[in-house]
């Protein structure tokens, strides 16, 4: 991304991958969505002067969608510290997190490896 220098980034921020959503089965947590939003926001500032367009997508558990989008907006507006405990309360309780599915973890690793091969050019 740093080499390409896009004019803007577009983030499709669907939350149907959350573990409470039965449509996809990815078992992602709110911490994953926090990481995605923070990393994408930082990347937009590094490569395209902060220009980031965020669009919605999947998400079929209204309470989870609301929490994940609030986490996103708090990150984009740099309000996580200001919100303090209210921000932390948006996250999934550790006791509710599902155990990792080893098959899904392996599939994710394979997808990342494929993406690396497609997008990272070997240096000559």
C-alpha cells in the first residue's frame, strides 16, 4: 500500500464474522474489529492523507453491530481514551469468547499466505 499510494481507502466493515453472528462462523471478537479499525485508520493516514471511506455490510445481530460500529467510530474519531470505561464495556467479556477453531485458523493462515504471494513482490 505504501508503494501504491492510493487516493483513498475503502473499508467494508461488515460484522457478520463476529462469533455471535450465526451466518458466517468466523468467531471474531470485538477486539478483532477494534484492531481492524485502528490498523485501517493508521494505514489511511500513512498512504492517503487519512482519506478513508467506510461502508456497512453484513451483521445480523443488532446489538453486536452497534457495539462494533461504536468501536470503529471511537477509533476513527480518536475518542477511545476519552470514553474510558464506556469504551471498554463495548468489548466482549473474556468469559464469552469462543475457543479457536483450529481448522479456521489454518484456513486463515493459508489465505494470508496466498495474499502475500499475490501482493508482495520479491525484491530483486
